[in-house]
């Protein structure tokens, strides 16, 4: 049985082997009061084999939860955007160049420091908008922070939509920025690379592992490092095109078919 979440009680028959996927240990690192921690520890100890979605997550599981390495397989995710079956037909309504951010913005996502880095650059805030796609719908605190930082009205935008619209925003962006302090994998990196959007991201956790040499990396704790990395990409067509080419090649290394085949091999190894 491949358990789908962290349960304290066993659902599988006693004769069955149990596989569990560990996506990340964000709670253990950032939210020590989270109730999922105890349930996850119990489920992990019960499992016969674990699948981790990055080498970084595997290291965390070994170091923080004491799991033996031989019980863990690393199987990377794939990416669905940019496939022949899901080509974007929409175009964005934005006329001004923009930098794209995708997903939630709280806590370890480090959005506040990104906003500071964007706002303190005289050129970035003049030449680009910062577009946030998706995430928590209440955008008031972000807009208030942008105003306090001196950003003009309309420089920070939030957009919602389906995958078709998301693809169009990736394709139209001058860069995709990912300032997170920690991720289990980081699918938006692959989405951006598959859609010819230059990637600028943190040098922490699994992000360098996934991005390889197809991203401009920065220290997410250093505002100036974020600013410098963004400016390096958006003001250099040579660097931007280099990252686009590297990104295509890097994204091609990850697929859901490969993920499924490797997961099947884990099952077969237990029967």
C-alpha cells in the first residue's frame, strides 16, 4: 500500500508492505508546533520504504528522523506545463515587462525579502512590474508593504487563472523568481524552464539540485544578492538566452513517465 498522507494508524493489511512519499520536512524546520510532525514520524517508522522527491529531502529525513539510507529512494517529480497537450492559447494583457512569482507568499516562501529587493532597485521598479500568480487571495498586506517601500501603484500585481493562463505568464515574463528558503522539490522551476522563462532562484535546499546550471542563483537571506541576480538576468539578453537554452535541456531530464516507472520499480522491489 502506498500511503497518501501521514496517519498514526495503519490502513494496510499486516501482510502488506507500505510505501510512503516524503515531500519535504518544512514543518520540522519552520513550524515545530505543527501537528503533522508527530503523525509523520509515526508513519515513517511504520513504512517499509520511503520515496523522497529530492536528495535534499532524503538528507533531511536521515538527519532529522534517523531513517536508514537504504530504506529511501529518490524519485524526482515531472512537469505537466508546456506539453503538446497543454499549449497556452491565451496571452497576457500586460504591456510593460514583468518579473513573475508563482505560489504562496507566507513565511519560508521569503516573499517579503523579494519585495524589498525589487523595491530598492532603482532600475527594476522603474522598468518592470512584479506579478504574483496564484497564492493566498488576500493581497492587502503585500500591497501595503509595497506602498511602504515606495513602489508606485500598479507595480505589484496579483493574477489568478488556470494552467493555460499560467503558461502565458511564464512565456511572457522577463524572468521567473523563486526566493524560497526551503522546498521539497520546486515544480515551478521546471515549469518556467519548460516554457522558456529564465529562472532566478535561491541557492538553498533542493533548488540548486533541481535547477542545475539552468538558473541564476542568489542568497535568499541577502536582499542585495536577490537584486543583483535579477538585474544580471533581465538586463542581459546574452545571460537570459543562455538560461533559456539551459532550462530547456534541464527540464527535459524530468518527466512524470520516468517518475511513474521508478515508483513501479520500488513496488516491485518489495514484493
